[in-house]
C-alpha cells in the first residue's frame, strides 16, 4: 500500500489487543512517526503486532511548538499517524487542535476507523440506540455533575458519559437526584477478561456499586426522557386494562412491579392504581 504524506488518525483497541483493523496495522507499519499519549502503552500494541515504529509523545500537554514540529514533518513528506492509549483518537482524547491545524494548512488527513468505547458500551447495554449523545467525562464535583445532568434532563436520547470508578456512586446519586430513577447501564473493562455491562435502574446500580466498588474506567449510559415517559404511558394503559377486568389493586401492583421494577417502585405503581380506580367507569 502506498501512503501519501499526511496525518492518519488510527483507532486502536480499547482492551483486547486483537481488536484492530488490518488497515490500521498497515497504516502503523508504514508510518514514519507514530504519535501516542504514552509510549509504554503503545509499545505493547506495536510489539504484539510486530511493528517497529518511531513513537513520539502527543498528549494533553503538547503545545503549539509540538504541533509545528509535526506539521514540518508532514511538509517534508513524512507519514504521521496519531493514536491514543485506547480507542479512537479525539474522542475525549487529545488531537483536535492538531487535526484542525493540519486541515487549515491543506495537508492530507485520513482515518483508519475502529473501536470506540461509547459505541461498544451502547451496543451492549440494551438501551435505545437510535438516538444518543456522548458528553465525555463527567465533572469531578457534585455541583458539576448535577449541572451536566440538568443540561440533558429534557433530552430524548440515550446519554453516554465517561467516568472514574472511584466516582461512579457519586455520579449515580447525582443522576438519581436530577433525572429520577431511569434505566441506566454501567460498562467497564470492555473487551477485557473481566468485562461488565450491567443494565438496571439507577437506584439498583447505586446499591450494587456501593457494595462492589468497580475498577477501571467506566462508561455510564442513562436512558433519555422520552423512553421514561413512554414506559409510564404504557404502565398506565396496562393498569387501566386490568382495572376494567376487575383485577384487585394489590394484584395489579404485584404483577406490574415484576415487569416495571427497573423504572418504578412498588409504592409508585400502587399509587397510580389507586388514582385510576375512580376513573375506570370512564375508560
């Protein structure tokens, strides 16, 4: 394969080192310079696939001087690849400023696409995947997290965030406070030996991770507003139908709690039943 001088954005595995495309490997083999966040991490990937490349640091601390040096190499006819420690570069990883400057100067840019943790987590979660928003890392403070959740509270789409294992319980508590007990998913160690994808309601996640502190970086997914509203509309319809059939309130509560426990407490379902009992003659 002939590679034009320029910048190549190359996706790397998020865990399992075999999760890399043939094109990405060819790209790295033919690179004069491979830009990475941490040479120790990237060296393991290159060694796994028998690639001997020149690694150079490009991370959040890289400045204008570093970008000028990279562009000079492209001007000199070099093939430069940009990788991150894991996944697709620029997705909550450094690279945006470099890509922008290379594009502005009119040099060639290409991508060897591949794994991305937000997409991997979404496809495993079972949450609606037709519309979603990736909002990067959640803030470190309670106030910051609550502000983010308020920003997306009315959004009709699955919300996706990165978070640290040491903060996940605090993040879930903030989500419960602002968004209510929505269906959510915690994914961690994706594609690794101890991969986990847990989808339940937020309260259940808080209870579980308060007792089982997770390790590693986490992808947190929370269902959007419409899916929650739709489930309540469906719940109300089912309650009305069971009331028409003469089913006792306690039996309705027990039956539907088993079905909707991810979204609603038993007391909430019982309360809706009682509020609808007086309207059943008009149904």
